[in-house]
């Protein structure tokens, strides 16, 4: 790759127009070429300097530099920078005079001594999800659960910024972070955990003394007045001091933790890895609230669009896959409506949209063994997305036994769901039971399934809660439908979701646990507490 091509790729990265292929090539070049990384730093400094210079109201053309007179080479470089700045300024003037400029995204300008201010109408860069104890301070960057470029302050608890570009950043309060662009943020103080997912084009986290460039990774950064710590959980990162004079760059790999004194950002100090505890996923709070009785969970908090592997939940060995022979299409993830369902706030959340004919499955992290006397529970929110009067409009949630034989799996699977006529049903290893009372059309219902194993076989129970119906805090004495079979499965290895060809379904909050309380949302009265304007409260459900 020529220097000119490298320079163009970095410019494209800065303005956000780089393609996935060229981005991957640039990442590989930066990993292996120190000269390329130096050029990257120089261009990033120029870009940041130009933005600062153009926004600095206190700029004076009579300012002089202390020290010796610069060499001709340095003068040439500075002249080039000034020339570039003048050119960009001319383009900016032309741009502001365009009659159709309102159609284009406005560009944020910020003063280095003040936090950036969100420009009205500016594009959102992602959405915010708070843990129940998270308290976000009001800023112009937060608007109805979404965020734009600007500074975000978390007073306490935890909150997650889910960038539409594919990177997730969890803040632990107190924390202050400035979002600069879709792929760049600057940590001002506190702790963050950064997850650069497989669909992201990369992410740069800046600190006052350095830039951290990811290499497809998950890592945490702790910044205080004395030092910065970097802990890498997966992949690797490159620590690049902002001032090249202060020291050389440092590569930190999985299982390593380095500490950098703020007065010596170019001198890494190895520290023990794993001694600090970080909030790496907000969904872990769901597991903690269940007291270890929750086996698996998926809230489908994914990127909007096609369902991606391993992007949400816990207790699984991998992501959702097609359940058809060979490869098949996966379901979609869409925005949830802004409402409250069974005490769960849905604003700013996501859910799964099963299209007609979709069949997907996900394997448990560990097989769920069922000895006589044990019980398994499943809860899930289900709603028909489209009306249908045709056949093959059902939805099924299936527990698959451990077997390599498709015939055995079909005969010994246990399932529940809704028939094409809208009637709930149970299928306990071939024994089918239906209820005559249909689920309400166009409404979200909570399905709770129980599977009991005894020496005589197994019993499947199904309880359906309709909208505005209070939830039982204990296992009910009477179920919507029950179904006994002389057959019992020794365990299950996967969950399968299947939608009939002529109807779409919405599915959310899938939980698999060993107790009623682990899979049922809390029905305790909601206590309203004062939230700052612009803050979003999403309970741990």
C-alpha cells in the first residue's frame, strides 16, 4: 500500500466514508507498521487541531511559539497545515451558503475548554440503556433514550451506550464521557468497558494523554487524577501517547492490564489482571437478580436489523442459527414500542421479529439435565405482528433433547405456543393439549411454561397472562393448560423458535430458569423516583 493510499484511507476513516474492506486493510497496516501509525497520529492531530482552531474564539494571529526558531522542514509542515486550514475554511464558507444545506447533517464544533453542545436536528449515534440504579445527568446529548455527539455524565450506577455503528460502551458512575463521532469517544473521568463487536468498523477511545485503538476487542479503561489503567479481556489494543515525545506506543493483549501514570503516559506498568471487577454487560444484572436460578436469558438487545450471532443474552454456547437444513435466513431485531408491559419499561429497548417461515435455534451453554423431581421454567413475551386467517400461522417455542437423530428430536421435543386459530397449545413429546380460549389479537401476552419430571413421566403446564392481568408471585394452583406424558426427557440442549409461513410474530424477554421467581417479572408496585430530564430508566428485566 502506497503512502498516498494510506493517507487517503485515514482521511476516509476520519470522515466516516471508509468501506469495510478498506477499513480491515487499514487496521492490518496499523497493527504491523509503526510508520503508518505515526502518520495516523499526525493526521488525527491535524484533524483535531483544525476543529479546535476553527472553534477557538480566543485565537490570536499574533501568538508566538516559545523556544528556538523552527527548522525549514517544520515551517513547511506548518505552512501546509495553515494552507489546509484555509482551504477547509473556504469550503466551510461555501457550504454554509448552499441553498440546500439544511438537507445535510450539521457538523458539531467544540471549544477545547467546554463540553460539546448537541446541535438541534443532529443525527443520533445510538441509544442509551440504564441499569435500574443508573442516574444520568441531563445534557443536550440525551434525547428520549438516544444520544448524539456531546458529553454524557453518569452520576451513579451503570449505563450502556449502544452505538449504531456496532460498538457498546458501558459507563460505571461516576463517569464522564464525550462522544465525538460514531467511532470515537473521549473519556474524561471514570470507568468504561468497551465492546467492539464483530459488526463494528472499529472504535477509538481517547484519554487526555493517549488514544486507544482496538484490534477487535473488549477492554476496560479506568481514568482518575493520577493514572489510567487498561484491562484487555479479548483481542488487543494499541496505546498511543498523544505527545510522541512522552514515549512510544504500547500493545496490550488479552489477559493483560497496564497502568500509565498521567505524568508518564509513554511508560507502561504491568499490573495484575482480573483483580478489578467491571460491569461488562448490563444483562448480567438480570442473572444476579435471579440469584443464580436463571439458566439462560435473551432480551434481544441487538443491533436493529438482521439478527446477529452472540450479540445478546447469556447462558448460551453461541448465537442464534437457522434451524433449517443448511443455511437459512435469520429473524430481525426491531425497536420495541414505547410502553410498559407487565411492569417492564419498553422504551429504548429491542425485540425479535419472527417473519412467517422463520426457524431459528440457540444452544444452551451447558445441557439442562432433568432428573426425577426437578422442574424447568420458561417465560417469554409473545404477540402476533400481523393478522392472518390462513393456515400455518402458528408460533412455537421448542425445547430440543440431546440427540443426533432428527427423528428422535421430533418425537421427544417439548413445545408450547399458539395455533393458527390463535389457541394456546402444549406438545409434551407427542401428547398435544389445547385450550379453547384464544389469545387476544394484537396484544402482548406473557407465556410461562413449566416442565416437571417424575417417575411416572413428565407434566407440561402453560400459564398465559393477558395485558393488564396481575402476575402471580408464586406458582399458581391452576394453570391455563396442563399436559401429561409417560415420556420424559433426560434434558434439553437448545431452544427453537418457529413461525408459521403466513404470520409474523414478535418475541421478547426469553428466560429459562429453575424457579418461578427467576423467570417472572417482579409485580411489586413501581416506585416513581425523580429522574433528570433526558434520562431513561430501563429496569433490570
